[in-house]
């Protein structure tokens, strides 16, 4: 049991590092940063745009990171802010240049995904993502109420 937890922790850390390196390398080739990837892909899927809180939820990134990324993308004229003043009620959407750039980003993401999936049966991938989602939800439940997990330590 302990070995599985260590293996999971190490594997996820390695996976996160390699994903960050791939994003940084790929995005620098089109003059963007790794942190822009998820926001551009998310906005590309929403022609009507998203509010700040919606984008934060959909990207599962902290608000400070989303704020920095949006500021960069607005400054680069890839994203425009419409509507209400302030960042929270405004709608953020891709400009024409942003849509063009997002097409390039999504093509790179698709290629990386294809290469990552090589040699893996599609049914196994579906099972993997289903299990990964369940593990995530289970660990989020532990995180929300860790007392039960630490009871064995308190009894010693």
C-alpha cells in the first residue's frame, strides 16, 4: 500500500515536470509561455468567452495565475476583455489573432497527446482516465477531512 502511494506520488511529480517542459518548449516556439496553454485552449472552445471565475474553474488554476495569464494575453492582443469594468464580471474572449494562435496551440497539444498515447489501447486509456479521476476525487475527500487518515498516528 505504502509503495503504491510513493509510486503514485513520484510518477505524478515526474509527469507534471515533463508536461511543464513540453509546454514551455512548445509555447516558446510560438512566442508564448507554458502558462498560456490551458487558458488559450479553454477560450478556444468558448467562442462566447468566459468570465474570470468561469475560466478559473475550468482551468483549475489559482486566480493569481489566471490574472497574470490574462494580463499577458490581453497585452499581446490575443484576448480581449469585454463588458463590465474590473476583471471579475468582464467576459474574456479570443481575438482573431488569438484564435489563430490557439489553432496552432491545439495542433501541438493534439500531436503531443497522440504521441503520448502511442502503443496504448484506447480502452486502457479510457480505464486509466476513469481511475485517475476516481483517485483524484478520493484524495480530494481525504484532503477535505484528513482527520480520519491521521487517526492511526494519533493512537500510537
